[in-house]
C-alpha cells in the first residue's frame, strides 16, 4: 500500500511527494484534467509559503489510455506534459484521476466504457494496492466498471443517476452533494466542482493544516470578499511589505557581475548575516552563494544562446574573474561545459556563416 505523506519520516532529505496519475482517453474532457493540475499547483504554492522548501507537495503525470506517459507538448501545454523528476520512476502513484469524457447520452457513455475495459481493470488493481481513485462526472463509469466499488457512494450529475443506477445497482448515490468521499473513492459531479476534489485530496495528502489553507483559498467565499473590500476601503489592510529574502534576491539580480559579499548582501536586505543565512536555508534549502551561482548561470545560459561573446567575456559579465572557476561552476549547475551548452542551444549561426551583402 502506498504510504500517505503523513506517515513518511520528517527527517527525509527530500520533501515527501504525493503523485496523481491522470490517464487521458481520446474521449476525455481534457480541460477538467488541466484545471485539476492548476489547482494542484496552487496547493503546492500554499504549502511552500507555509513550510518552505521542505513542504510536502503534489505531483502529477499525464498518461495515455495504455498508461504510458504522454510525450511533452510545445507551447502552453509544456507546463502540463513536461515530466516532473519527482513524479517519474517505478514507484506506483498514490492516486489516479479519471476526468469526465465526451459522450452524447447514456448509450454513448456505455460505449466509451466498453472500449476502455483495460483501463477499468487497471483501476481495480490500483484500488487493491491501496491507491485513491478520483473521478469527475461520467468518469465514475470507468471506476465502477472495475468491480471494486460495490457498497460505495458516488456523486454524479442528476441526469446520469438513473442510467448509472441501472448499470451498477450495488453503488449508492450521494444525492444533493457536489462531492462524495467514500473510502478510497472521491467523486465530484461536475467539472465546476474539481476544486472540491483537490481540497479533499490536499487534506489527505498534505495534512489538515495545509488542507485548511487550501480550503481558505480554493473555496468561494463571497462574504469574505466583501469584508476584504470594506477593510481595504477603510485602510485597515496595509500594503504588503517585501521580505528580507526578496530584498536579498533583488540585490543579487542587480549586482550579478560584482564580487560576492555576504556582509553587503545582508546590509541590502536589512538583516544580520546569520538571519539571512537562515532565511535562505529555510525557504530555498541553499546558501545565498549557491543561489547567486544559479542566477549567474541563468545569465550565462542566455548569453551563450544569443551572443557570440567569448566564454571568458561571459564569465566576467556573470561575476567570475577566473574563466576556469566559471567553467567549473557552470558544469556543476548545468551538467556540461559552456562551449558544449552553446553548441547545443545557440540561437545564432556561427560568425563564419553570416551573410555579407556587398553593394
């Protein structure tokens, strides 16, 4: 049985990760799956703000109907399909999400379910292994077809209830609700309730404290919105101040080409050196110097991609007086030498290939 995050040791060097696999069928309503991922991102952001770099997090993988990871897609979809290094590997997922799918009527739903019986068998195996199963709308048909959910309650749109009852008389209905939580099965009736699904998952995967934080942000609260506007109009809510960490990073970005000085950095952040070191370790799990090296390497990558400056010149522009030291640090952070990186990623042709127009 995959362990819940709450049972994992807190002293682990890496924060615990709860992975959700999302099989997409040709008929799937992909929008609800992407909305689910966006909400997982929001939950991760809240967790990191509350508990820093060691906060537990939610990860996901998009799979095809056979259970294989989808190839990364270009453009805006890259953020959803690019593999998460913490979401890959042989370990089983902690949960599976089955989005709703497109079908014109109950016979159409039954036809889709019949075409994907292999997926339903995989869902049954996942349930036997202790994984959670999340469904949206008519995705409940694929879950119920696994044969493992008799005696459970499902949440479906009212217009599906009669047909589902005929197909699966052993499964009950959470009438009048938008979300049902019954053991390993979490089901919501409509895509508009996917936020409820994520809030329930966050309580289980991230713990009660972070679960409550997610509810505060993800659940609509019109009364709270009115109260916030009234308090703001009466100037009871001050402007958010920047943090010492933000001031330090902003100063680093503005002085990348200058020698590193912890004393100057702490002065710019208006804190002591010890306090600044503690903030970096708690929030970023690295020292200020390590973060500075990553910022400098990011600038070096851009210069290697779009300019023809020599590596020593780029080293100086990134704050390294010694080109050899720059090469060592670049290899440590990028896994290859600057010249090799330029060879692979340069966006400009070599100078010898420039066209010269003679009039």
